[in-house]
C-alpha cells in the first residue's frame, strides 16, 4: 500500500493543478475540485466562511489503497465528520492503536499536535461531510452559555489550550441524514447558498452535541454498558435498517425483522434505539418522509403519487406526518420548490 506524508501528498496534488490534471475552481470562499487521476475519481467541495466555519463535501473513489500520515497543528479546529459511504482505518497517537471510522456514523474530535495515519481502501466510494469551527465561532454559536456543553467542548471554546479527544458518537440519526442530504444537494448560489450551508452545518453540530449529551446521561453503569454493543450486533442492526429501507412500502413486522437478522425482538428494539437514536418504526417513518421530500424536490410526481411511492396508503395521514416532520404541508413544499427553481 502506498504511503504519503502529508507534505508529499499536497505537493503531488499541487502538481496536478499546475498540469491541469484536476479541474480546480476557487473564488476565495468556495473551492470545487475534481480528484486527480492518480488518486481516483470524484470531487470535493469546500466552503470557507470568514467567520470561522469550514464545510467540506467529498465523494471520492480511489484507484488503489493508500495511507496518509498527517501531523496536526497545535491550533486544531473542532471537527465533525459524517460518513455516508465507505470506511477509513485510523491510527492516532493517544487515542487507539487502530480504529475504524465507518459509513453511516459520525465523529467529533480535536487532535492538536498529533500524528494520525489514515488508511483508505478502493473497494467502495468514500463519501463524507466535514465541518471545522474555531473556538471563537463555538463561543458565539452557544451565546457564551458553555455550561450545557461537554467539558471538552467548554475547554475548546474558553481555553488557550486545545483539548485532546476523539468521540465516536454512533449512527447518523434520521435528523442528521436529512440535514446531510440538504447540504449535499443545496440548490442555491452565492450568498444564499453560503447562508444555507452555514445554517445546516451548525444544525449538524447541534445534533452532535445532543448525541454526546445523550451518551453521557446514562444514570447507572448498567445503562452505560448498553452502549457497548458487540460488533456482530451492530452488523445485524445495520442489516435490519437496510431491510426497512429496501422494503419501506411493505415493511416486515417487528418479530419478522428480528428473525431475519438473527436477534430477539428485545435486543432489536433496544439496540435500534441506541445505534440509530429512534425506534424501529420511528426510523422507518422518518426514512419514508425523507424519501418523500426528495421526490417532491424532483417535481416528477404529484403529492398523492409520492405518498403511495413511499408506503403511505392514506394521503391525509401522509400530509399530517410530513407537516409534523418538516413544518410544512407537502403540497406547499412542492410549490415552494418550484418557486426556488424559478428564482435561483
């Protein structure tokens, strides 16, 4: 496996820019770049806002496996990372000999003055969204009310010394999935786009902070141990999620789903809430509604057709559920999307 020092990697990428091997656009705030052929296929989009927040969307399929060795600076930004596809094996001094950041999960970390080795594979596209913020941005974001944050976050916002931590916060929740989709498929341009992306990025951070607080709120050692699911349990829960998504129009019963993935119904219910942050059918309902929202954005189907397509047999119930989740009637949402396309 090829191994690049960070400086070597950056130099080779810069050389690709000079030769025109990678399509590169930069307006001082937003940068869009296609991966050079020696690395693979895909692109990244970086938005650097002057108030201290950066947002990156990457969709990358590599030609061959490789490792990258980074030495992080002392003024490391608070970083949120959300994987949509693929996985990366990571070695970070002071964290673990090796751990895996994997698809469908999110992480929050600050790693100042640290060596990190990331191993990328070429068997599947690695798609992720990253958010970086400065201490000043976090302090402004929470309005100076730091007491509601984890101690590490309080230190990041208020101390000259960066905290050192890496938190695996679990599965991307349905709310996170909706927001990630909105960031990746942002339809706007210019100032409106930047305002929209910043609002969604801060929403993702807020959801991560809430996820962290939830993990820390266990009242007893027994409750805390609930978070320590075995690897094969998590695999089975991910399989259950996939079945729900594939069969959303006619989903299996809870008992049938448990049988299909080899779990008892109690572990399925408890594990699903732990990993995905909601109940089995709460997840299904959220997934259906997000799919419905995406179909309405394409404007290729009527509201009734969309409702049936995602498994709702009653249009009135669908409209009520959609309004409860997104704060707007589906017919009004469809009309709103048409207006947006007209002006942007």
